[in-house]
C-alpha cells in the first residue's frame, strides 16, 4: 500500500484529489509543521456481512445454564479477590 506525507496547507488546497487517492487505496499522512498529524486512508468494504444465527450449533456442545450460577471454588475466589494468579 502506497504512503505519502502531505503538508496540511497542501491538503486543504487539494483535498478532493487526496480523497480520491485514498479511495483508490493510498494511505496519506497529513503533517503539521513537519510532524505526522493525521491519516487519510480507504474505508473497509461497506458490504454487509451476512450473519447466520446458529451456524455453529452442530460444532459446539451444549452447556447447562446452571454451571454459570454455581459458586466458584475457594482457591479461584481468593485469586479474584486478592488479584493473584493461580
């Protein structure tokens, strides 16, 4: 991916052209007083991702919901309370 550094004054003068270059895949770094300040870059594809609910049902075993509400073992509870690692 091509990168270019452009002064802010030049960027203000040629913003439309810079946007077109970014849209084509170029990364343009805007510099203020010679220091990198901001970045113009293309957006990720905006095509919607199709979400399919339950597509992993046959690959993941079911977990009894009661497991989530069981008390933690004492050693694990102590580790959470004092911040130490087991």
